[in-house]
C-alpha cells in the first residue's frame, strides 16, 4: 500500500485512512482543506482559484488543468449545472480540460 499524495509506504500513527488511499497525515490534510490532485500542493485560499472534482472531491488549481480566469468565471456562474472531473478521474492528462473549455465559451464581442 502506498499513499496517493506523498507516496509513503508507512501509514503513520493513525494507520491507513480513506479506503487505504492515504497515510494518516495526508488524510488529515484532505479532510481539512484538501490538496491539488495534479500538483499535490496544499489547497488554500491564498493559492488562488480552484475547482472541485465532482467525482473524488479533490480540489485542483485552475492553472494545473489549464483553466483560464475566464473559464473559471464561466464554471462558477454555471454552479451545480456544470460537472467538473479532475484529470485523474477523467482519465486524461492535465491541462487538456482548459483548452477544451475555451472552445465552448461564448465568444467575446
């Protein structure tokens, strides 16, 4: 068993958590504020805009998936009507989502 976030094979004092996906420390981080599933850095408000995967519920920095500020604003405006899947859950390389989203955005006049 290996932690999805830090790669350790030692679970720590609390043992393996969240279906054996995380060591104790990384599980605590995930439960508190999460981390970007692409770059594995902490997700905090001061880190900038982020989107949440509707499948795994991990946060992703918009720049880690190629999403522009305009794309982020569009996603935010859609709210629950828009489903976002992170690269891992969607089975695609990072940064492709942003490029495909830009094509779908309304043209600026």
